[in-house]
């Protein structure tokens, strides 16, 4: 027990950071182990999974998320947030109704996976523990793992000039079948005569780009160590993916105030300087040229950000209940049209669960994100990445699990964390 005398109802003890009350060594270690398991499953072990058979794979990141829940339970810091539980129950209700209205076409496995992925969001740690210290420890642990992946990705990119074996970019075929995650990812993507870096461990260059962007935002908001910033930045550039750049643009928009303009001017100046110094040496103009892809129906950018709107308009009234209850769980992956499209979270929710299901699901995640007093830039980064990027709704690896670890798990009533952002810098 952390407190020797059980408080009476409505008389929770007030604990200030820096007092003698702290996490016990045992509870501290258990909780940290669960958090690290999530970080490793999202990065170093992102290509691993459990092959159950019949083309069904269980992602390690989902397993790690429930390992973290078990660690929270056994550490003694287990609490159910009633408001999140109500929103989660509403999500279960509307998801089930959507499935029943579209029974025969929709997927029960997709519905159950949705329930499994977002059940942890109702679990928090109690507000009587000094969680700011643990949050900062988690941020540093994440930064260290991201740094390891950044170095691996940089070495990978330059090593391809002398090592031409497939394993340098995709080592999945070296893994036993039982722990090999399914294929279907764009793991090896050419960029001229070379290949984009995927961080060696990460599934795709875009995923590596997102990880580097997350690490950069954390570093700029909390510590600002020059060598780490340069390392993350180089890893981001060598992924040749626009995903990380978009994440940084979203993050630096917050907090919304007059300084947002100056932050964007700073980013523009930094981008121009990098292009001037390294544009030709690293072929960075390849990234700039990708801006024109939004006008091409055959491009990834069009499929991610333009085609989803066409999908919603073209299929809005296939059945009278579709605008409200959707086409049913899993149906977006079974829909075939004359153009290619991706499945950003908000589109997948609207298409499969309708306006009713989308509203309660987004509200559930948005409310869970408010429980933390992490810098608003980090909150916005995770939430909007989850909302607008493709494949994020049913994928625990990356944004969803990190959003839980850094935002949803922490109680609201505790002193605000200090950061460069909150002290008025940048």
C-alpha cells in the first residue's frame, strides 16, 4: 500500500511531487516492464506476430498492450475510468448494431478486434501516485529506443551501397513461421537507385518516418538535446516519406496561438537550409517532388487523402441506414471501386460504423487523451495522427499504443508537467 491510512470517501490525500511518498520498487518495476514491452513491440519487434493459422496473425503490439494492462493490475495501480467506460460501452453498442444491420456482409472478427484494441482505454492508474516522474521516465525510455532505431535506419541506408542482400530491408523470411507477421506492407521501396530506409526493424519507411517524427516532437518539447535532434532528423530524411513531415507540421501548429506562425516560419527556414545543404547529396528533392502526387489517382498521396472522400460520397446511400450505422465492420477492405483508396481512421469509422459509431468512438479516444497533462503538442500529435492516417483504427502498433501509454493511462488531477513548450519556448 502506498498510504498507511485508508482515506474516507471524497477525502483523497493530496500528494505533491518531491515528497517522501513514491512508487514502491516492486510496483515501479512492474509498471516500467509493461511500458517497455509496448515500446519494443512497436519498434524492434514490429515485424513479429503469432501465426495462428488460416491467414490469421496476432500482432505482438496487441499482446504487449494487454501485458501492460496485466502489469497495471499486478502493480496495484489499477483504476477504471467510469466516463471512458460509458463511452466504450456506447462504442460497443453502436458497433454491434452496425454489424447486425449489415449481417451477412460485415466481419465479426473486425468488430471483435475493435473491441479488443480500445478496451484498455478505460483503464488508468489512480491519481494518488506521483505519475509525473514515471511519465518522464517513459518518455526517456521511448527516446532511447527511438534513437537505437534511428541509428539502425541510418546505418541501413548507407550500408545498402555495399550489402545487397534482401535481409537488410526485410528480414521476415529469416523468422520462423510461427512468429512471422503477415506480409502486405510496403517494406522495400525504391528511391532512384537506392531504397528508402525503414529503420531496419520497422515495417515500412512511412512507419520509420512517423517514429522519427514522434521522437523529434518529444525531444523538442522536453529535452532539446542537439545530437538526438540531428539523428532523428537524418533518420526522418532517409525514410523519404511525407508521413513524418506531416506529423511535425500538425504538432507544431499547437498550442494554437500567435506563436504558431513563428513556429511555421522557423520550420520553413530550417527546411530550406537543409535542402540547400543536403538536397543534392541525399536527393531530398525527391520528397519535394512528391507534393505533386495529390493530383494523380495512381499515387499514394491521392489514395490516402483524396480518394477516401470520394469513397464516402460514392457509397453514402447504398442502403438507407448507411449514413447513420455504416456498411458494417470490415467492409472497407472488401469494397472494390475503379480507384484505389486507403482507410484513414475517420473514413473507416464513417464508412463501417456510420455517423453514430464514429462520433462515440472518436469521443472515446479524444476524452482518454485529455486525462494526461502532457504538453498539448504531444496530445495533438498522437490524436490527429491516429485520426487522419491510414490503417490506424485496428492497428495497435505505433500511434494507438503510444497514445495509450503517454496520454490515456495517466490521471488528470496532478501538477502540470514542465516542458520547453509550456515555458514559452518555441
